[in-house]
C-alpha cells in the first residue's frame, strides 16, 4: 500500500492502478526494497 501511495504521489493525475499492477507484476517476486527502487526510483523506507 505504501508503494502504491508513493507512486500516486510521484505520478499525480497520470497514475493508473492498472499500470501500477502491471508494473508490479513485471518485477516478479523480489524483496519490496528492490521493487521500490525499480518503480518509483528511490530508496526511501518501505514503512
């Protein structure tokens, strides 16, 4: 949920839940820290 909130803040009105879901699934099943770096492009805390 935090990752989704962060992506919504980053993308603003361009945010798409469908695209977020697709991008999340493309990451496979790595630790959330790796997904966070890949999707929003930062290393901020996961919680």
